[in-house]
């Protein structure tokens, strides 16, 4: 059985921070950067660096979370990032915030069955 590290006072701020001033323009460089961040987040999470992974998922979300974005591949990537961030939040007993992320994931992409399943589990 593994024990959780004491994460300190800054955890809540890290897990609930939102960077301001995001633009809704879908520039190619932004999309490419978001895909790079997502891939890096997966590697960080696999390596046990969940807080770095969470930060990268949030960057993807802020760059891509659409309001009526027609590009399904971007909606799917944003929805996956929302789901993965929610899983990290749930693991650190932030279930209510995780539920919010999962609901957003389903709004962005209603076909995200992983997010739907996770929402039922929390």
C-alpha cells in the first residue's frame, strides 16, 4: 500500500487555477501546441508527475475548450483533457470539481464514454 505525500498548502491553488486571457481563435500553432501539451501530459502522468500532468491538461483545456467548435478532433482532444484532469482531481479527493470537469467533457463531446463512465463512478 502506498502512502500519499503531504502536498502542502499550494495544492488547492494549483488544482483550481485558471490562466486568464485565453483567445478563442483556432490558430494552427495553438492546436499543434495543445496536442504537444496533451502528449507531454500523458508522459508526465505515466511517470508519476501528476501535478505537472494536471497543469498541462489545463493548458490544453484553455487552448481548445470550444463553444460550438465544429472541429470534432479538437472537441475530442479537449474532452479527453477534461476527463484526464478530472481523474487527477478525483484521486486527490476533489470529487465535486472532478464532476464539473466530467460534465464539461460531455458537453464538449457527448460521445466520450470514458468521461460518462467516470462521472457515474464519482
